[in-house]
C-alpha cells in the first residue's frame, strides 16, 4: 500500500467505491425530493388533470353520462394515482438531471456534448408518443368498444379502470416512439445497417405484435394500433439510417 493513501482510494486519485455509493445515495435522495415536490404540486392540479384525461371518453359517451366509481375510496385513489403520474412527469427534468450529474464525470468531452441533443430528441419523441396516444389512439379505441353498446347493453365505465387504460396507452406509445432513436444509435455504433433491417422485416413484425401485447392493456384494438405504429416507425428508421449513411 502507498504511504499516506487509504486503501479505499484507487491509485489514479479517482473516487473510491464507497464515494461512488455515497454520491449515488445523494443523487437518489435529491431525485426523490424533487419527485415529492412534483407530486405535491400535481395534487393541487389533480382535478384539472383528471378532467383533461377523461375528456376523450366523455366525448364518446351518450349525453349526460359520466364515469363512475364503486368503492368509497376509489375517487381518492384515482386522484392519488393521477398526482403520482403527473408529479413524476413534472419532476422528470430534475431527476433526469440527477442521473446525468452522476454519470457525467465518467464521460469524455465529446460524449458530454452528444448527450444534450440526444436527450432533447428523446424528450420530443416521448411527448410525440403521448400526444399520439391521447389524440388518435384514445378516440379510435373508445369508439370501437362503445360501438357495441345497445338498448340492453349500456356503457357505464369505471373511472379507475379507465385511468389504468389511459395511462397504459400513453406509456406504451411514449416508449414505442423511442424506436427510431434506438435504431439510429445502434447504427451509429456500427451494429446494424439499413439493409440488415430490411431483411429482418418479417421477424420485426412478429416482435412488434408481441411487444404491443406486453406494453398495452389487454385489448386487441390498442395492441393492433401500437403494432402498426411500431411498423411505421421501423420503416421510418430504415429511411433515416439510409440517408445518414449516404451523407
């Protein structure tokens, strides 16, 4: 052992394992505090957020109908879940920054310069996927199911089940829209090429339907819509990779 240097410190003068763990603990605590603050702020806006989330299905219900809850605690739990979802979204820049601050010291200058545009693109795709789910997938899915109502089969949707369906769809489409970014990243690393992606189309279709079944709530309509969206994003990725290679 070198004189004057504790065994826990690496020979290059960098952070020791325990210092890394302590830094990770500090970042996690800061991220959780930000999440807590986001949830508190979202709790105060939970009514408006719920109104906005319920709007697509209320448009498809007969006039004067509303969503119902069957348990005394359901309305409270619904507000609580909405606050958690909205709070996590509201605090996402903060806890993403904490993750970035933890890994940044280990990155090179070039890698640090590449992260901000990638993060901005990922955020844009995330928002695009959520918007697609809300403005296109929601109305199509609700219209399909409500079309089976009749005089003897009247819709009376439960609010908690609707929220689970809505948030599940938003999350599924938000993640699905990251596909072009992932494939472009793999292409930049030299792991895949456009021609290889073209040859794998048949396998990709099978994979997309399996992934859609896992990501979406258990209904065939949203699964098919998500699988078709993934197929379209796959073709878009092939075009983007081909153009980037030519440049």
